[in-house]
C-alpha cells in the first residue's frame, strides 16, 4: 500500500538516516524519490520512463502475438506486425548502400580537379 501526500502524490518508499520514512514524492513511475535512487546514473525522468516502459513490454508483446494469430488481421497490419517482430529480434535486413564511389575514384576525381585548376 503506497502512501500519498496531501496532494495525492505517491510518497517515496525510502527511509532517512534516522530510520524514518522519506516524505518526498516518488518520481512518477518509480517507487522512490531522486534522493533514494530514482536518479542514479541519469536524470529522474529517464529513470521513471524506463520503469514505465519496462512494464509495457509484456503487454505489447501480447498485442503483437494476438495480431499475428488473429485470422481477421488485415494483410497490411499482419505484414507490419511481422516486420516489427523481426526487426526487434535481430532479424533486421542488412542495409547496403550501393553507388558510393570507391576511394580510388575519389582520388582520381580530386587529381583531375587539381590538374584543371
Ligand atoms: Zn526518498
């Protein structure tokens, strides 16, 4: 059961050095205030975002699974869903840029320009 202050904000679950409960509001999406660890290594907002996003991973995966298994999923949605799953599981296609001149060609062009100039 979380404690709240008179403004309805959830209070930090940390304790002071004297052993009393911390009275600071917890960072949104976290259980503690910035003083008690919500800000370790980054700013408190980013920490809170990570907590919230981590909680959304499992439900999001279930949505993707439902879409892929539902025979009524439109083909375009099915394709986009399959692509999303493949992209985020290490099956992203290799991007190869073609048509970029080789170093030797660049050097030859530079030499031509220098000869003209
Ligand atoms: Zn605290």
